[in-house]
């Protein structure tokens, strides 16, 4: 094969790759998913209502609020200014909001000079006690701690118990307690 034919073949391959990329970027989204799960959730809810499986309004469930609260509360570093605590204030009761503000102030004043970070992920959620407007959840978390350096990691598991209360169809965290 001579050099001219080789250049033509490479040019055609590059052109085909560019066309494929353009097609993927600009193709109509007709049957492709949008990545937005709310459409799927709403379609499921509509189907369940149409078939009579669901009747009445769909109730908010506390687990996503609890998961978000725990993962944000338990994930922080000395470099983040403990914003994780202030980020979860909107999903807490007024009593809990005051406790969170106190935790943030105390953490900032006791901040160490060396690096410390922890990343928390909820593994399991168990309903301990459930009422119409309150629920107690026990959660197991995996916590990855970094001491002095992000490369120096230690993985451990820790349980936490949360109490949530419902106000105006929305769930709010009222208290939490880490197990040692």
C-alpha cells in the first residue's frame, strides 16, 4: 500500500469518527433517555394511579431526606470550612437547625492545623419505629477517613440513628445520634 492510499484511509476513518461524534451530540433525543428520573417516576406514578394500585396523593418518604442528611453531615474536611453542616440546615427542624449551627461553630473553632477529611456513604436503612408524622431510622454507614493526607485512608463502619418528623407533607430531621 502506498502512502497516498494510507492517508486517504486514515482521513476517511477520522471523518467517520467525527460524524459519529456529531450524530451522538446532535441526534434527536426521541427514544434516548434524558437522564432525568423524575419523568420515569412520574410515569410510574401515573401508571399506578391508572391501574388503581395507588389511590390518593403520593406521600413523601423520609429515607431520601435521611440519606442526604447523614451523607452530608458525615462528609467533610478541614479544607471545606465545615459547609457540610450548614448545607443540611434546610432539611432539619428548628431545634435541629440550632444544634447544627452550634456544631459548625464549635468545629470551626477547634479546627486542627493538619489535614483531616471523611467521606460517608449510607449502606443500609432500617425503620426502627414509624408513626404517621414521625419515624426513627437506623442507618449503617461506610466512612473513609483521611488523616494528615488524602492518601492516608482508613475505612470504618459506623451506625447512626435519626428521628424525623413530618410537617406539611415534608420530612425534617429532628435528631441524630452516632454510635461509637
